C-alpha cells in the first residue's frame, strides 16, 4: 500500500474545477505549488507497459511512495487532470512528435501511460538503439513519435549507451539535425527541447571551420561556452519552425533541472529527498538560470514572428515546477533492486530523469490544458 501525505489538499475534486480562473481572471500555469493529492496517479507500473527499466522506480524496489501523491496547483486557477479520452478524440488522424534528448523520451512514456487507460499503442518503428520510436493508436489513427536528437543540431557523438565517451563531440552550430527536420512537416504537433547535452565537452564548427569549443583544455581552442552554442542552436531551431511554411503547433519546453546533491552523476551525487520543496525553498543553479534565460529570450523573439508567418509557437515552461520536485527521481532505483546484495552498496544515482508514474505526468496535464482550454488544437 502506498503512503499518503499527512496534509490534505484544499479540494480533491480536480475534475470539477476545470481550470476555473481566480476572480482576477489571471492564471499562470507555470507558477504555483505542489499540493497533496490522495487520489494518486491514473496509472501504475503494472497497468502501463511502456515504462523503461530506468524509470520504473516501483518495480526496481523504491521503498517509499509518497512522491506519487502530489499534484501541481498553478497560481490563480486549478489544473484538471489530463483527459485521455478527450485527447484521443481531438487527435484523431493527427500526429505528434517529441523531439530532443532522453527527457523527451521520459515525457513521451508518461503520455503513453496516460493514454493507455483508453487505448494501447502499437509500436511501429524503433531505431537500432531504441532511442527513436513511433507508436500508432489504431482506433484513432493517431501517431506518436519520439525523435532522439540531444542537440537538435548536427552532432558527431562518440559516446556509448552508458555515457562513456571516446572522443569530443563535434557540434555544427549552423546546421540542424536532419533526423527531425526531414520529418517536421508531417507533424501536426511537436514538443521540442534541448539543454543538458550542451554542458558536455564539444568542439564547435561553423561554416566547416572549427571556431572554438566548450570545456576542452589542452586543445588550444577558444572557450566559447555552452551558452554560446545553446543560443546558436535555439536560434536555428526556432528560425526553422517559423520559416517552415508548415502549421505544426510547436511547443518549446524549457530546460529540466536535476537534483544531484553531494556530487554529480559521475561522482557519487545522490537525491534522497522524500517531499517537494516549497516555492521559496530552493533556487535554480547558475547553469539552469542561464539556459532558461536563453530559452525565454529566443522564444520571445521567435513568437513575435509567429502570427505574421501563421505559425503557432507556445512555451512549455516546466523548469520551475520541476525544480520543486527533488523527490521524483529514480535515484539509486534506476536499476533493479540495487541494495539486494549489499544494503550499503555505492550505486550510480539518476537525479535527472523522472520516475513513472511521477511528477512528469503533470507536464501532460499542462499540455492538455494549453491545447483544450487554450483553444489551440487544430
């Protein structure tokens, strides 16, 4: 049995509220707090077959379950739960794509799990490493894709599935990754995100010339910084979207904060917290602040061009609400029963991705709200 937080939310009837705005009429979906929710998630790791092993925290032996009993409560209005039946009805004969790194894959698994309450998806494609996939919901002729492109731009990556690199990444700052751009015009909706991979060591190329790097001591190259490359990449991505001539409804999702403490993923960092932070209880790291500021600045410039080019561009600003959930990561339970043989074993923690079910499910509540009550479905 799962434990329930001691406090009670102001109202448990989230469905009845239907995103009712406050008397001021203002609703900021991305500012608010996490409130206790005894009803828990709409699916479990036993009812959904799409959860990857690394995110299947309950199956892997995570002993606590309090992290499952919170819901995001935006300031100024209530946020209804995602309605899978209505979503699939709206998306009949449509196609969605989640474009980005493994967090995008984490996000699409959450959506698959929620939709599986109505219809099971059929996997119709996967690449060699199972990083990019396509699913079909046959009854609704609805197609859902995830495209693994961690930089969104062209990159030569020399890294295995465990993150061990044999050479520096070669990043082409003036060329998009065709893996997603070649398919873009076939999508009705897309959620695009980047971020954390730009922190890795990389050599930067522009106009087929090496112009600098990020974190490459001993290479005798100019340190341009990850922020330089990330801004260039986002400008390229957003310019492509606004100039595509295709009316894909595109969301730019902001950077995902991690919650490593006492080290990083490679140096013994952990995430053992059991409850969310209060809104004033934590600050973003400098890196996340820089990334999110770049995202907001470049989005604002691109969104201003959207109407004249008949493109709908929306910001899915999940950074701050995700920052408040240090309890929602797999931690050591990214692997099966990590302490079965030795209760004091030192194991690598995952404090970046999210348990399923978990806080990432609320991202889909937000997407549903923006589409349905925002009146932007097409």
